[in-house]
C-alpha cells in the first residue's frame, strides 16, 4: 500500500478509471453482440457509437475499432441478389473531334 499522499490519490484514481474502463468494455461487447444478432440500423448505429467512444478512450485500438465498424456496416446494408442488380450499359466511345482551323489569307 502506498504511504505518500500523492501515491494514495493516484491509487484511488487508478481504481476509478479501471472500473470505468471495465464498464465500457462490457457495454462494448454486449452492444456489438446485440447488433450482430438483430442486424437493425438502430442497433448498428448504437454499436458504432460505443466502438468510437472506446477507441477514443483507448480501451481498444483504433484499427480494431475500424475492423468492428466495417463488419457492422456490412450487416446493416441490405443483401442484394443477382436479380436485383442493375446492368449498367457501357457508353460508346466517341471519336475525337477534328480541330477546325480558319483558312489563312494568302498575300
């Protein structure tokens, strides 16, 4: 146990931060799990918000947050089959226009 006054205060702060981080980590896990299960836009947006907050507070790494958000965004998008895809027509190539020059006056 710390004896110095500042070390005692630091221990109190560390315990408080540890509890907050643990709470946020649990909320993160449960909301991501719920979003993956229900796959609704509202649950996905809530989970993305929690993921951003956890990355901002350095609970998880920024790249991990990006991976989680990417997987959640794939869930939120509607799955489209081949029949519903649009067939895009390729535009025809147009020959470049010839440059028109003015006739010069011969002297």
